[in-house]
C-alpha cells in the first residue's frame, strides 16, 4: 500500500520536476530552497505563529518531494554529491525545525517532561534517517518502517495546525513511532548483513541514492 502511494506520488511529481528543470532549476537548487523554507518554519514554531510554521513547513516538504523529481527529469537518479547534499540538508532542516519546537515549548513554560519528549522525537527522527543513509551506503535498500520522513512531516504539519494543545499527542506519537522505525530499520540491516564481512569501497561509503529518511 505504502509503495503504491510512493509510486503514484513520484509519478505525479515528475511533470512538475520537468517544468522546474526547464526553467533552469537543479535538484540541488530545489533541495537548498527546501532547507531555507525550514528556517521560517522553525521560527514559527518557536514563536507560536502556527500559520507561518505550517505554510513554510509545507513548502519545505514539497521541495523535499520535488528535488527527486527534478533529478529524475534529467534522465537519471541524481549524482553521488546530490545524494549526500540532499540527505545532509534534510537533516539540517529537520534539526532546525525540532530546535524551534523545543525552544518554543521552553519559552512558553511547557513541562520538562514534554520538552524531553520533543527532544526524544528529534533524536529518533535523526536516527531513522541515519540508519537508512548508512544502509544504502553499504548497498542495502532500507525503505522500511512505520514512520518515514513523509509521515514525520505530516505529523509536524498537524502540530503546526493544532498548536501547543496538541503537542503532547503529536510529539509523543513522533517519539514512539520514530523509535519503532529506527529499531525496524536496524533489524532490517542486521538481517541483510548476516554472514557478510564488512568490505567498504569509496563508492559504497558515498552511496548512490538520494536517501530522504
């Protein structure tokens, strides 16, 4: 079911990717625009400006979908540097957004336990993405887990709409489901590597795919 949705979404994004490429935008350029959108989104979360957080996070998420479409519109799956650039900036943008959420909770006097839940959600989100990137660097496909990056973005969008009143529910769901996904991915890599010695090449370390998390 999830794979079918991904395939449909990628197909729908491809014409837009071709249009963006036709006006001179590159996949790396779209990735950079996406991370720039995450900065005002983080500010919106920090200041309790829910509409700003929602709008810019939505724009950032769309860019995250479109950079791959622009890369595919060029007749391939992107470059090795593009894969590293995309994965790294995705983590940067996600970190900034979670930083804004934590800052906002602290500044508005949220309970310590809620701040810790937000921190745990951020840490787990990073771990799920790291395991996938590391696995794909070793040549292991790792698109598994209950809470991949698109679902995390959707939950953060719901948080932006709901505001602090929904923080305990959304952040708790993020923290729990992201940790489950991290464990699922680690287990997936463990199964895929049983009985195989570690033989790394420069190509395997760099990886050749645009890992999104």
